[in-house]
């Protein structure tokens, strides 16, 4: 929404499928526990939630990976579970166990109590963080805002935390489909309001994380995940032409649905490593930009093997289309883990720029 164009606009150009001098790269969970400076800020804040809810600290950790690596984007430091938290579910974290809700959604009566939270009230801290980060970035790279997908948020809301088999949310889907659709509908309204507010506060790219869409059978994926992703892509107001704020739909396990996702109205699709970018590009037929898709575990390999895998990924994307890297945003197929070596992250980021700038993938 700002009038100042970012100095490094590779990401925005790639998402518009315009030529770039080198493939842009950012990494999911680029701020996190693998960085000692993150662990220091977290210790000072006392907890992950205190850090995410204090705009100055959220801003500080957002900028940490950019100070170290030649990344082409910043991503807001926050969490997808801020939205159900603001819907009254009471988010908390147990060390080693991940996120939990004090008041999960277990009945039709619980669904009936859900509401779209006030973006200027309960979620004000997120918008304040976005504005502050934009100011501190001073146009160096674009800022990505994000939300969870309705289905992925529903998984946490109903399970009450992470899950092995999604038994509770799948039981609700089977036994109370109307209530599940009401839950997903209101959550979709909340996601649209949340992303719009982030855009108004200064986010220049928006990503939806559908982390758990891939746990559904195809007919259920289409009915309970894709339908709501499409509604977001259709209804989210994001400007027109060159000023349009690109929307990226990332999904783990979304490979079988890429042709349908390419028709959703989103500008870009994020893909995991279970499909080659060559196949992903072919089956989306130039309708969208693609983001991905190195297996994060490649970072456990040696620097030489990381460079090889980067080259292979760039080549795969090029082969799926006209032989160029136009329309590709380099990323992992999922996030970085706490036990990864920051020096390997550097090797990856630098290799993306080096190989793509020299067209070594051709
Ligand atoms: O990518 C980034 O750098 C931006 C920050 C970001 C976080 N979470 C920070 C975070 C983003 C985009 C998310 C999204 C998120 N959160 C998703 C979707 C993406 C994905 O990874 O699939 C999901 C499913 C969540 C829910 C969640 N929050 C989980 C499963 C966890 C991990 C729990 C753990 O202990 O490992 C969190 C906490 C969380 N969110 C951390 C970070 C850096 C770790 C918190 C810590 O410091 O202990």
C-alpha cells in the first residue's frame, strides 16, 4: 500500500512473472530457533508469545535473518494461531509440545459462539508489528504478511493443539458437516479481514499456509480446504494491475490439486518437495508463479550437496516451461528446523543468486 517502491523488488517481479536479474529467495521460518540471536531475544522476552505480541520484539526477530543472509524478502514474525486466539480460544505454548488452546471447539454449541475478531482490537499488535517492520525495512526488501488457511486453523481449533491423526477434526467433518462448514466460513471471513488489515498496515505480499490440507482425502480436500482457499483468493481485496498485492497459497501435499489451485485466482502457489517443479510448472500452464520447493532436510547435507540441490531445483523449474527462471520464487517445501546450521542456510541463499544470475541451470 506504500508509495515507496522497495529497492529490491525481485520478489514482487517474480510473483508478477516479470523477468528478474536473479531468482528471489526467502525461507519459511527464516526467523527462528536455529539462529542464536533469536534464542537470545526469546530468552529476554520470556516466551514465544510475549515476543510475538510485542511489536518491537517481533520487528527485531523479523529483521535478524536479513542482517545475516542476502534474502529477498522479510516475513512478519508472528503465528497462524493468533487468529483463533483472538476468537476466544486462549492460545498457550507448552515447551516441547507446541501450541495448545485452553478452549478448543468440540461441539456445535462451541461453533455457534465463534465470531470474526476485531482487527483494530485483539489483533492490533499484529498490525502494529507490520507497520513498524515496514518502517525499519525502509524499502530494502518487501514484507510478506500471512495467515493460516481455514482448514489448517480448524485442525488446531478442534484438536486443541498439534495432532497425530486429526481424529477430532475429521470426526466433526464426518458427523457434523454443517457445523464444520460454519466454522470454516467464519474462519474464512476472519482470514480475509486479517489479511486485508495486514495489507492496509503495509504488507506487500500475502501468504496463506495450508499446512494440513494434505491430510484429507481428495473429495474432502476439495470440499473443506480448496473451497475456502478459493473464496479467499476471490474475495480478498488486493488492488489491480501492477499495484495488486500478490497472494501465495502454500500447501503441504497440494501437488494433486495444483491445476485446480492455479484456477483459484491466487497469483502464486507454494509447493512442497513431493512434486518436481518441472511437473508443477507444466500442470499449472503459466497461470501462476511458483514458490518452492527444496526438501528442508537438504540443509543437513554438506555445502557441496546443498549447492547441487539448488542447481537441480532451478533447472527443474526452467525445464517445466520456456527454459527461463521467470515466475519462480525459491523457497523450501516447508520451514527451517531448530537444529539446522545457519552457515548451510547462507550457502543455499547465495547459491540461488549465483546460479540463477548466470543462467547456470539452463
Ligand atoms: O516464517 C517465519 O519466519 C515467520 C514466522 C512464523 C512462525 N509460525 C513462527 C513460529 C510463521 C509463518 C508460522 C506459521 C505457523 N505456525 C504454521 C504454518 C506454517 C508451518 O510451519 O506449517 C503453523 C502450523 C504454526 C503453528 C505452530 N506455531 C507450531 C506447530 C509451532 C512450533 C512449536 C514448536 O515448539 O516447535 C509454533 C511456534 C512457532 N511459530 C515458533 C516459531 C519461530 C517456535 C516458537 C519458539 O520459539 O519456541
